């Protein structure tokens, strides 16, 4: 499964998620408001797109309406209060991902 993690800057949350889940999935990460923002090509690459906050889902819909409609986009609801590879961020990412993966595997 190819998973694209998205947050605002791709410095902390999505970058950490890409690193910790790369053993189990093909992962990439991107930001919305950084120097090299997420592209439609990246969205189309992914089987599942995971955002950290609902505003990011809204922004993806605004920027890439066609690709947005073709993809499953999940929201982890993780606020931008953590630093890259912070042990608390890793714990929250693993917990929230486990919930989503359970639902995906049992739907």
C-alpha cells in the first residue's frame, strides 16, 4: 500500500509519519505551504492520503479537485504541536494509524 502523509510544512508530523511507517508501507510525505508543496502527481501516486488536520483535506480539495475525488483521504487529527521524531508524536501517530488501519481492514 502506498501512503502519502501531508501536513502544513512537511517538517514534523508528515515527515515523522513517513519515517516510522516506511517499514510496513511505501510512504512519502509532503507539505502544503512549504517551498516544494504537494503535487497532483504525488496525490495520484498514493493509494491512501493521510492528512494531519481537516483544514489540509479542505485545501487539497481546493487545489486538486479531480484528484481529490479519486482518492481516499483520512484525517489523523494531530495538531501542529510536535517536533520531528518527538516520542509523543510517534506514539500518537501509531495510535491513530492503528485505528484507521483497523477500520480499513474491516470494512
